[in-house]
């Protein structure tokens, strides 16, 4: 037994010595291998997380139809559990996760020693997945895409912590977080270009040359893992757009500007309400989570399952279904998608606003197309999706590229691009800063106060 222990110790020392020698000779290659491993794990985790949320969504559909009163009764408990997990075990796992990644990038840009230890990252990932899944099971209007971005950034940071003695010191924490965030978005939506553009536009608008290699490598690996398992699917599909006339474009752009303003107002007042909720006591927040659970489950039962979840199925229904719903029904659903998203976020659970914002935009687009007797309804819907997301996030390029990659509609590329631009300008009139920017600044102030 003692001889076996000696052999194990010798083997470990020999392996570490060889790695140290190789690191000195090829420092960038070792960092490359760690980055590839992190991106591969990101793709696998993103797929598993997506499957978990799909399962939770199917449970909601079944419960809201077959056991509606039981569903309404247990939803408050699920929301309280989702809030408590975040509040008491990993506060940084709350919300969408994008502001937290932005704050970490900002801090690491001036302090490269700043990082969580691997176990903190692992706990954040576990709580993020569990809390958001409970919120979906409760009927919450919540997405997995924002959380996937934070989860991916945490995976990259965790790999950096686990293998830090083997990684080149020139590989900064900031680079890892940016690459991880981009890989997360690419894996969540199956949009590699969207992942790159999001990282450039939202996560780091400066110094792209310092991390472009790591970013593109991470997005490519995460994309390959996702597509090798799920296939080269489109997040939404191939909606029929038809011939895009100048008249259609003009009406669509006017609608995009209006919806961009609505998205900006949503982000502005969501931040105001989030600040008020932040000052509440734990007991008050517990009651808030219970009330939100009661509201969202009731909406799911009485408005249908389109009123809950991230909204990808609702978008597909609006784009591909030939069944016309009365416009008053569309209006109620569109209003609820916005109010329900705000309520779910304020409950304190983990969950994103990225995909639900696209669904809110699609609902508003369907309402306007119906009200105006607009022939090219699908054009209006995709432009409205871009406009609302742009208004809420102030990321016009990301919004345009995401929807373009999701639908693959080359014929509408110019109207879609212009819709993003007009929505951005209109949103800036309402508020100079996005919801994500304000939340990032608040998190930075909190971290400074703690330090």
C-alpha cells in the first residue's frame, strides 16, 4: 500500500513537472486547450439547461390544463423557493445575469486579480439553473438565454481558477469573461454571429483587438458542440416574409420606432421598481414572490400557456400559424407578456429578459399588423422583435443579428437593420442608459461599498 502511494506521488510530481516545462515552452497552447475545454463544457451545459427548461415548460402546459387549481396553489411555493435560493445561497445568481457579467468585466479591467474561486462559480451555476427552472415551473415569464450567458462566463472563470497554474499569465480574466459571455449567447440561441456581436457591442465595446481570438474560438467551439448534438437548427425557423415593398417598410419602421420607445420605457421603469424592491425586507420579498407566483400561474391558466415562459413557442405560433386570433386577445397577451416579465424579474428569482423581450415585441407586432390590416404580418413581427429588444437593451446590432440568424430571412435584411437603428434612436430619447447599464452601475457601487 505504501509503495502504491509512493508511485502515485511520483507520477503526480512527474506530470506537474512536464506540464510546467511545456507551459514555459508553449504557454499559449496550454491556455488554448483550457479555453477549448471551457467552451466545450459551455455548449454541453447550455444544451442540458435548454432541455431542462423545455421539460419544465411541458409540465406547465400539462398542469395548467389538467390540474389548473393545483398549479395555481403550488406556484407561490415554487416562486418563494426560487427567490430563497438566490437570496440565501447565491445573491449574484439573481435576475438575468448579464448585468453581473458586465460588472465583473468592468472590475477585472482594472484589477486582474479579481475572480471568484471555482466553488463560488459552481454554486452560482447550480443556483442559477435551479432557481430559473423553479420560476418556469411556476409559470413565470422568464427566459434561459441571459442566465446561459452568466453560466458560461462562470464556467470560463471556473476553468481559469482550476487550471490557473497552467494558463498563460497574459490571458486576462476580462478576456475569459467576454469570451464566455459570447459563447453562452451563441449556444443559447444557436447564433454564432450573434455571440460575437453581443460580446463586442454589449460586453466590451472597447479593446476588441485584445480578445478577438479568444472570443471567436470560444463561440466556434460552443457552436460546434451545440450543433453536433442538436443539429443546424434555427431558433425560430424560416417564416415567410414575401415581397417587401417600400410601403411595407415605411409602416414597419414607424411601428419599430414606437415599439422601441415601449421597450425603453419597460427598461426604465423596471429599474425604478427593482430599486424599490431592493430596499424591502426579506418578509416583504417573500410575500412579493408568493403574489407573483399567484399572478403568473393564474395568467397561464386563463390566458393560455403563451402567457408564460421565454416565449419561443409564442413567436413560432405568431409567425407560422394561419389561425387569426381576435385582436383584443392579442392586446391582452402583449400587455401581459410585458407586465408578467416585469413581475417575474421583480420576484427575485433567476431568469432572463432576453427571449421574453423578443416575445413581447412579437406580440406587439402582431397587434399592430392586425390593427392596421397590414398584409405582410411576419415582416411587422420580426421588425417589432428587433425594436423591443433594442429599446430594452440598447444593443441594436445584437438585436438585428440575433433575429436575422434565427429566421434566415435575407429578403428583409435592410428593413430589419433599419428597424434596429430607428428603435435605438427612439429609445435614446426616452432614456440615455439601458436597463443593463444601470444594473451594472448599481452592482459596481455595491461592490465598491463592500470593499
